[in-house]
C-alpha cells in the first residue's frame, strides 16, 4: 500500500476529483432521474425545496410556516432557515440562466456533492492531525463508501443531515488538531450551529461535550485551556445564532424542539460551566492521576448537575426531551414507527441487515479502534478524542440509531491507521516483502469498508429467506417488479394527473404531502411534521380506520381530492380483512363517493371527492 511519507503534501486536487468521480459513478442512475423527474430520496427534501422556493418568492425570513399545508392556518414547521441560505443562494444564481424547476434540480444535484467533498477534505485534515504518514486517498475511500454518506449525500438529499455531518467533522478536526490555535473555538461554535439547524444534533453534541469534559478530568487538558476555548466558541455562536434564528417577538418563548430561550439558556450554562471548571484547574491538581480524576469528576459532576437542575427548573416542560410535547396518542400511532426515533435494535428488527452493517460493523470498528489507540495514542493524543466519540456514539445508538449515523464517521481516521498498521506488520513479518504489505493493506481496507458488511449481511439473509415463486412474481403489479421501489411516490410523473386538475385541497398519505407541494399548485392536509398533530391524526384516521371516519373527515376538511401512494405493506389477505380506506383503495373497492381518476394497477391512486 503506497503511503505518503510527508502528510503536509496532500494532493487536494485529487481528493476533490476522486470524490466527485465517485459521486457520479455511484449515482449514475439517480442523476438523470433527478434532472428529468425531480426524484429526491425523502419527503423532507421536497419540503426543504418548497421552503426555499417560498422564501425566495417573498415569504419572511422568520416565517417558517408552510401555508399550503393544513389550511387555513398553515402548518408550523420547526426547521431552521440556516440551511436555506446556501440552497437559496445557489437557486438564485442558477435562475439567472435557467427556469425555476431546472434551477432547483441542479441545486439538489450539486449541493450534496459540495458537502461530500467538504467532508472528505475534512477527514484528510483530521488524518493529518493524528498520523505521521498515510495514503491521502484512503480517507476519501472510507468517506464515500460509508453507508451513511451513501444515503445522506446522494443527489437530491438537500435536507439538513448532511450539513450536520460536515459540522461534526469540523468539531472533530478542531478537537484533534492541537496545532490549530482556534480549534476548540471552532469545535464549540460548530456544535452550536449544528444544534441550531436541527435537533438531530442533540445526542452527538452531548457526546462531544462529554469528551471535552472527560479529557479535562483525565488531565489531558491539564489547565483547562481547551475546555475554556470550547465554551467561549459555544457561547459566542449561540448568542449570534439566536437573533438570526428566532423572531424578536418569540425571544421569551420556550420551545423544546428548536433553538429557543430553552436551549440558549442551556448552552450558556454549559459554556459558563466550562469556563468556571477551567479556572478551577489549578485547585484540582493532585499527587496522582487518580486523585486528579476523582477531584475533577466530582467538581465537574456537581457543576453539570447544577446546570441541569437550573435548566429543568426554568423549563420543566422540556424535561422529556425535544419531542415531549407530542401527545401519547400521536406517539403511539406515529412517532414510535418513525425510523429516526428508534434505537438500533428496533431498527434491526425491521431491517435485519443492520445486524451486520450497524451492530456487527460497529463492534468491529471498536476493536480495531482500540488496537490503533493502544499503538498510536502516546504520539497522537487526538486519537483518544476520535475513539471516545466513536465509543460514545455506538453506546448512544442503543437509545437512538440516528446518533450512530453521524458518529460512525469518527471511525474513518482509525480505519486509515489500521490499514497502515496491517501493511507494516505484514511487511515486517515477511522480511520487507512489499507485496505482502500491499496484500495485508488491501485485506484491511476490505474489512474496514462498510459495503463489504452490507454484501455479507445480504448474502447471509438471502439464504434464510424463502424464495419467491415465479407465479407470485408474475401476479405482482408492474410497479413492484422493478429492481428497487422507492419508499414513497417521488417522481413528477406520479403527480401529473393531479397537477392537471383545478386547484383544490388534497388528502394524501403522510409522505406524499411534500411532493404534492413541489409538483402541483394544490393545497395538502400535511406531512410527517410533529407540530401539526391534528393534521397527522386526520391523515392516519382517514386511511387507517374505517370508511365512516374517512367520510366524516372528508366533509369536515372539505377535501377536493384524495391521493394515496402504495408502499407494498398490505398483503391481499390483510387488505380483505380490513375496512380501512387504504385497504379498499388497494383492492379497488373504494366507496362510491370517490371518483377514481387513475387505473387500479398503478402505484399511485387519485380520486375526486363527489
């Protein structure tokens, strides 16, 4: 395995080129689908596009409501405008030369690639900070083949998760690059920005805060200078972001699911605690490392407890977390089924391949990471931060799987060093025989590459699944016979019939609401956005209860059209045993007060309400 002896001479142009080439090669089918049919991977991507479009069309900066959802009031959306800035800037630039639709599709194509290149470059920089020598293209390889990267940076993925991954990398670089004077300032600030963008960053932010405190307690940050810098960066960024993100009229409003007075208070409490603990460093020395650790853990624990009690006393309504305002009914009927809210074991029950790609792979990474740390941490203490972040993320995935989707990136520098160690070991074992070192490095690369675990898991699981009979496959509708069926209807041609109809109000399944906004001029009841509880419950009741309830909702809401996209979840027997609207639509036995406007064998079903 050829390695760069001089890590300062990183071929940055090659890093950019190979990242872009991989993005195009891996997504060669997605690019034309995005440009021709507006295909995007998630309903949130469609809503993000519509939010940016509305903002450029004149909607206020602080007005985050989606006025075409849940009329007449509109839907309250808890997102931040921060991500809308670069997306809006690119869209405005492209619209100087192109029509609006193509301009936004180009934005959806280019923006994830820009972020992926940024993340790859950040990991090359992180590896420079923790390794004496390494192959500069290895961090690129492990970045672009990370399963999270393959999901969160594909064309059309314009929601905020990829931005938060990039900000996590900035924080990690700031923590490990001790030669960078402003590293910990940048780490604290990037965590504040990530949190302001979305609450998804809450767990990983807590993980990074925990490490900053732990390294002070362990004496790695002996005088607390790093902790103090992180606290200052956090406080300055939080204070700057608050008036940008929150309308002046809402500064005193405490909300649990977005940046508000609640979290500004919490961030300032953490920042103040960091500064106070750093000032107490001289009084927490001891004769032994154990005594220093005990004193600092006691002091830090007491201060952290005090900060926590202060925030809970001031904002008791948020004691249950960001989604504590959701009712038990909505939690039981919807939230517990949302993938992002599940722990890794719940996800693995629904998607068994995660036993390999998430659980098994994470345990493997913890083992090789420990080997790397034991070998290199004395010369490069920053590896302790990288490994600690990975360990904490794996443990936290037992509560929420989405934490691992960000934290798994901390394994990349560890994998890069493990490959070098394997190559060096084989070369030494076989008396400097270079092919032996190259072969060992190649094996190490394969073991560290996430796709290998996916392929292995798929192979094992395929042997345990019953084979589908030919007759069963022949009886499937055409839309189920493709290589890959999207989890929701995300193509413009699936909304073409609806777009031709006179403007009206559409009752749809949860995931079809955002594409309806993008592809048509209609109003929609809503989408999967938790602040709009009544709208979500009405959509669930309309399709999942009985026909009498569906009719009552249609009359109360004065619905003009019904749009339903099949997910393939119903078997024929299950549909026959149900009186729900969804089952009747799948069977083609919908009530007579619905006038069918699409063929029965299509995936998407459109009706006019009589």
